[in-house]
C-alpha cells in the first residue's frame, strides 16, 4: 500500500476541523469511515482495528496522564481564588514608579500563572481581564499592552509544570520506544515528563528575561509608549502574604520533580491539594467557586481524554493505510538529511498550529513524525522543547494565532485588531531568536537534565 489514502484521511480531518466540527469526534469518525470504506474496497485490513481496545485501555490507565486533571485543578483553583489578581496588584504597587513597571508586572505574574495553569487560553483571558484596563488607563500603548498580554499568555506552553509538556512527554516517550524497536536497539535511557520539565526551564526563563529586556528598552527609548505610574507605598506584609504562598506552592511542585522526590503525577496531586488549602486559608473558595473549579476541571479533562480516544483511532487507521511508512520514506528522502526533515516538520507543525490546538497536534502529528525524527538521531528532550516553542510561536502569529483570538474576545471595544497584530510582532521575533538559539545550541535544553541525572 503506497499510503495515498492515508494522506487523503489526514486532509479530510484538517478540512472538517477548519469547518468547525468537534475535534475528538472528527478524528475518530473520519478514521472509522475511511476504515469502513477501505474494508469494503479490500484495501484495509480489519485486523488493525482489533488493537484498538488495548490502545484505549493503555491510554486510560496511563498513570502519567493522571497529572493532567490534577494540574488543571491546581490552576483553576488558583484562578478562582483570585491569587493572580492579588499578585498583579501587589506587583503593580511594587513596580509602580518604574517606567514600564506595569508591563513587567504582567510578565512576572503571567509567568507564575502559566506555571500554575499551563493553559494558554486561561492565562490570556485572565491577564486580559485583569491587566488590560489598567494598562490602558495608565496610558500604555495599546499595541504594547496587547502584545505583552498575548506573549505572556503563551508561556503556558513552555513554563513547567505545563500541561502541554505533560502530554508531549507521554507521546514522545512512546515515540522513543517505537524508534528503538524499529532500529532493533535497546537502551536503558528513557524519556519522562520530568525530563521535559527540567529541559524547559532554561529556554522558558530565557524567554521571560528577553520579554522583560525588550519592555525595558522600549520604556527607555520610547518613554511615551510605557509611561511610569505613581509610586505607591507597599505594605511589605501584605505583599509577602500575596506573593510567597503561590511561589512556595509552585516551588514545591517543581522542586519535588527536579529533586526526584516525586513523579509529575504525585507532584500534581500535591499542587492540587496545596492550591485548595491556599484558597481555603484566603477565604476565597466558597462552595460555589469550588463547584465551578471542579466542573471546569471535569470539562477540560473530558475534552483532553476524548481527543486522546479520537487520536488513538486516527493513528491506528492512518498506520493501517500505510501512512507511517509513507511519512518515514518522505522525511528520510528530503534533501538536507536530518536538518531538512526537522525543518519540514517544524514548518508543518507551525502551520497546523493555526487550525489545531496543541492537544490535537500532540496526539495526531507528533506520533507520526516523532519516531522518524528520533530514528534520525535527534535528542527527544530537545525535540519536545522545540515543538513546544514552535507551537507557542504559532499561537502568537497573526492572523490565526489562538492567543490573538482569546484576547480579542475579552478586549472587545477596547482594542482594534490591528493594534493586537502590531503588538505581538516584537514578541514573535524574540520567540524566533530563542528557537534559533536552541537549534544552534541544543545544550540549552539538554544540559540541565543530563547534569541532574549524573
């Protein structure tokens, strides 16, 4: 089988998704329709579908994926308990007299919010509602304000503990095992979600630092765009009471993973309980809000796992039509060897980021291209961080970036679309510089995991 039908299957799924059909049911329904047609036409072996129950059971019993609802619950509780709102107010007071101080506060608080929620949409919407009116009232350039909020919101892709990294880690771990099986190589080395968390620290913090350097340069060179606010007295006790608890919680979650004292799933459980205790101590989580947090967590988790089911059906049928062999042959025959193959895959993922969310790309595209790239010698940690940064840039790029749609939804009447598009351009350039640096120096993502392992 030459794999042509597999390409038609992929094209049909993309078309239906662009038409707005639900992702999970589009993946599964389209794949099963193609499989049924293939069985009738005698070009698809029905025995492939017999592996489906085992795949679905393996997905649902995967202990790594239990971290997803726990991290989501942690983030939602912190959001419902107004921790982000209090953090932003305290930071704004602390940096109020600094030119561009409010934008720096947005970046710092957005980084902490990204570390606690890991969901791009939630971070952009929350920061847009909390900070955009304040930035505009303070006389900030609408474009700079919009760009700062959108760019900060996408940090949830790369700042651990990111849900995107949890899902990527699980998929790349399977891809790494497949690559070893195909090459008849056994290695004791494995890839874990914790490895991706550690590998993402340096690129993620570098990104945050470059955002802040850019804003400081704008404030210095174009002071009218980022005016200084009034310096207000800061109550140290109130400031520390608002800042330290969430910092300690995030530090406990990440620190336990980095120290090897807990798996990401165990750390996620600690984070969820810690967030609830923190909200309880603040008196900001009445029963009504707790119910809303649990309901939001259930909705997000159900969406993720339904997409998982749909992706499992799709990948199985795609393989049955010879799609994997076709992709393997195509990538290995590209000019430029591993460089050309990696460049093609990154460009494809970037473009797909305009129409698909990171969950669909992680479970549909990465399982297809991941084993091939890993067989060509790429480091799985480096590949995972590159994919996360690539998607982060895609979600920020006009005219289809998801972050732009989220902000436009909450900023209706406050910002023209052109200002949002202009505002994100400098941050896209920063993203591309970090991707180029990571491509040139892979050790930015790999040296810390290796150092902690030794």
